[in-house]
């Protein structure tokens, strides 16, 4: 499917009344969707039916997801003005889906000094950022309290910036290096200025899949423990899934069922972000273990399913322009998404895995895409406070043309983040 076909497909569903699409769907699908539209919670079996929908069933699923989005969250398309900082690409973990990591002896390995990071934060704030999003590789030479000290350095100089940082994998590693329990370690980071945690390193929350993707990575029990502990300590997190590699539909449904169960317990997730697997520069692809799927139906299915399965628990379903490209991400606004992610300003992880979406999207472009979808773009904070009337300076475009830093790569990716 090319972009025009994907757009036409979504537009046609948008223009067709629900009852017409429902009448064309199977009886089982109709029953599941009507239950969901009536605020009933889908069972995992119904979730599987929705996630594997094809043909007329898929059209009805997308319509129901779009209606649920309109009812629950309205017509606003939110985004955050943020800057991504991948502070090191040195990593010993060796995830099979990662094109970002480097060994420290490789010529393009880097580990930014604090001063470099602080200069990037200062630049981001000058360009209107309210959030710094930071993740990096798992560096074997990292000082024991690096994450805490980096946070303290940023928050001392820039007390108002929201720092969204350190995946559960980094929290696990940091806690080990500091010889602290997760609770004690996360509380220490919170007190040093950590505002929220990315719910990345989740990939698929199934240990049999994780063993193949990365046997050194944080396992399901540790991921859940870190996330729930953060929530209990008042540190919200996002939630994610990486789809389109070796996972089965059942594992996807179980993943969302687990996210849903955590949210019922803690209420600490701010959003759910489906992240398409970017295959090009990854071991998984080179070994022939994955066959990349075309953009289109798999993504529509994932976003619509997430909207419906998480209904009533997680309202914000975020599309990922880094993984999908800006134009296609805008199409997914019609299949259940309400959030357009962030401006990023710099992104290396997806870029290094072969993503080609670029590293920065200006506010003007997000506004234009939202308008084209018949919606209105609204800037938000990391924690979804609407910042009505605010407009980042110069549309959050670079203030002046700047030379690219040595680690700056155009593209997208599946990494720690
Ligand atoms: S995904 Fe993260 S932990 Fe895994 S190899 Fe890449 S940088 Fe390292």
C-alpha cells in the first residue's frame, strides 16, 4: 500500500457510517465492538479477534477505534515540544533488534560529557522545549551514580525543564551499579529531578520472545517491578510495545493485557505508544529472522486495537512519526491515535536502525497535519496538561542553521528507547 492508498482507505472508513460497516462485519466482531463502544472491557479472546481482523472486520474495527477516540478524547491532536538526547551509544547488551549500539572501540562510539548534554538542553530550551527525553546505551564503564549526577546537573542549571529519562533497562543497570534496591534507587532519581520514565525496553512482555530478542535485557518480572515501583513513588511512565518482528498476535494481546492490569493497579501510565520495528540495520533482519511488513494494515490494526483494548484506562494513544514517517503517522490519527509525540529535535536510535523519518518535526508541520485530518493541534506538557495558546518560538525550528554534531544521524530506530 502506498501513502495515497493508505490515506484513501482511512478516509473511506471515516466517511462511512458505523452501522454500514458493522453490518458488513462478522457477528462475533460486531458483538465485540458494540460491547467496547458501550464501555465494556474486551476480554483477551475478544482482543485477539480485534487484533487479527481482516477485510470488512478490520474496517469496522478502525471505525469503532476512531469513534472511541472522538468520544473519549475529542478532536485535539496533542504534541510535546521536546528534545531527545541519546547521551551514549556504547552498550554491551547486544539486543538483536538494535542498530544503535556501539562497542567503545568503534570509531563512531560516543559518550557525551555533561557539558555537551547541558549545551543541548540549553539549545532545546531556547527552541521552546518543555521536555528533555534522555536514553542511552548500557555503558560498562558508567560511573555508579551517573544517572543521578546527570539529572542533578541538568536540574541545577535548568530547574523548570521536565526530564523524561531512563528506561527500565537503564534503571535496572543503574540500581545494580549503585547497589541499591529499585525503590531506593528510583526515589533517589526522583529526588534528583526525574520527572517521568519512558516505558521502553518493553518490546514484547513475554520472556520467550525476549530471550530471542535480547537475553541480557530486563525480564518481564523486573520490567513490571520497576514500572510499578515508579508509579508507587509518584513517578509516572509511558507504556510501549515494539511490534512487527517475531511476536505472535497472542503475545501482543497478552502484552496489552498486562499493561491494562498494571494501569488498573497504579494508574501511572500517561500514554501507550506502539513502536513499529525498524529492521534495516539489525541483526534480527540480517539473520533472516524477520520479514519486514509493508506499512499500512499492520499499523492500522495495532493502533485501532490499542485504542479499543485500553479503553477507559489509557486515553492517550500516541502515533510514532519517527517509526512511520510524518505523512503516514498523520493517517493513523484516523485509526485511534490522538497524540503526535514530540518534536524531538534530535533522534539517533531509530536513525541507526535504518529509519528514514528524520530527527525533527516542526510544530508548524504537526499543526498542518492535524488540520488536514480535520483536527486541531494543541501543545501539551509531558504529563498531558494542555498548553493552550502557547507556541514554541519559531515553530520550534532551529533558531539558526547549526552544524550537525558528530553523533547526529538522520533516520529512525528500535533501541533502548
Ligand atoms: S536496545 Fe538498548 S540495551 Fe539493547 S543493545 Fe540497543 S542500546 Fe543496548
